[in-house]
């Protein structure tokens, strides 16, 4: 209820962005909205999202625990992320993280005692051209960062001094950033940066201009052609330009693939029944047909254990021949046991009885008496 009083109106605005019947798609921005109030996704935040979307809390929790941008415990006012992935690591990202961790006295996903800074190492911040990079509340703050420069920047944040980012928007609090991630504009004056791409980003273009590398007949003002309505026959030709074969109507890639899949299934079924005699249109698997003959309905008991005379005779000659060669199972022994096998079992049992009186060493519990040949 406390969250509903504060967040219900913007939550309904978020839900209204999606088509009727698709409101569940609003879960991601709603989770960001919850974090604007509490700084993390709390149990009551999960309950709030479930209530407004008409889903259960388990479904909300599954999403909230999957994405790392949804925090499950209180987070500081400033989330400082240090990239420690491949290129940033090579350029010194791990050293930056280690020194910052030692200076703040916290590890990954931990918050300082004053509640101002939460530190985390990031797998990738998508800015390899500025490696190593550090972000504050998901905005780029330090490019080509150094351990000393990062520590100085964090101390400014903790003391309330303004921090000028290398590029990107003006640094804001994590709750304010969550409001933007929920899909609402940052209304602070001058908050949005209006700079141009830096030299590292434009390095490839600069080299191309210096060496005269260009795409032949490239015109920047050439309009981008739009895909036609799929209902239009000409648009279908664009999607699948391969010509029809033997004058057959053209079906398109998806329909052609579906036909191939159906044909493969039919071919597999045909080969599976190859050589089996069937009556009329009966194409059942022999095993399935035999099982249905033995137990026609699920309400009748299985006939397993009945005598040979009571069991139905297979109509298929191949099945009948196989059944005729099977030895009938006796009482307490598997089908096909020979007299030699029965004698070995009997002699082994007799040896165990004799061993109870003749055993000298009680420690040899697993040893069986008898000759090597018998063993």
C-alpha cells in the first residue's frame, strides 16, 4: 500500500504504453520504477508489480533475479561500476578496481558505511575505445581512467562535490537514474549532454579519410528502402527471391521449410514400417499395435503373467515367429535360464551354507569357499 500511494500513477502510465493484453511486458520498466523509491527491488516491490500486472510474485521474482541491474538489497546513492573485462583489464581496469576496493573498504556489490557508494565490477560497459572506463549510475564518467583519478572522483561524490563526466549526462543519483530507465525524461536543467563523439570513437573514420578509403558509389543522402507489406506479392518475392521450380507456385522460405520437415517425418515413419505387413490403412508401429491388443483400454488390467494359451496371437507373421521363439518364464527365474545356470546357483548356495561352519578367518566375510573352477 505505501508503494501504491506513490507509484500507482506512473505505473499505470507505463502499463498504458503497451497494447491491451500485453501489459506483462511492462514488468521491466516497473521494476526500475520500484527502485526509484527504495533503491532496490524489495519483497513489497515484487508484490506491487505482481498486483498491478495481475501475475504472481514468483514470476516477478524470476525476472528481478535474472538481470543484474535490478538490485535485491539496498544500494548506495552512487553505483560505481569498473569494467574489468578483456580490454579494460589489459589497460588497467583490475588495478583500478583493486585500489578503489581497498580505499572504500568494500568488495563487489557492497556499499560503504555512509551509504553513498556501492562498488561493482562490470563485465563490459561497451566502451572499448575508451578503455579502461568507469561509470556512475550507468552513465560514462571516466574514460581512460586511472586508479588515482577514480579514487579522487569517488571522494567528490561522497563529499557532495559536483563531478564533471568525461562524456555523457550530468551525474545524478541512482534513484533518479532508475526513473529515467523506467522511461521518464530527466527534467533537470542541463542534465542531458550535447557533446560530440570523441577522437577514439572516430579513429576509424579518421584513418579512412587520411588513406582515401571509401565505399564505392556511397551516398550519405541515399534514402533507406522500406520493406513492403508482406501481403504484397512483390514483397514476398523480395523475402524469398529464389525462382519456383517446374512451374510450381512459390511458397516462400518458411512454408518450404515446413513442407520439408513434414516430408522428413513421413519418410521416417515409412522407413520405420518398412517390411511390416499391415492391414488396409493401418500404419501403426508393431510394438504399439501389440500393446493395444494386450491392453485395449486403460480401464482393463494388463494381461502380463497369463499363460501362453490366454495371450492373443500376433497377427503379423514376423511378430508371431518372434513370440514363438521366446521361452516361457517360469516361477522365480528369468526366461531362457538353462539347467547349467540353475546348477551354478544351487552349488553357490550350498557352498555358502558350508562356509558358515568351515570359515576360519571371520574377517574374510566376502570370501566364498570352493575351488577356483567353481569360483
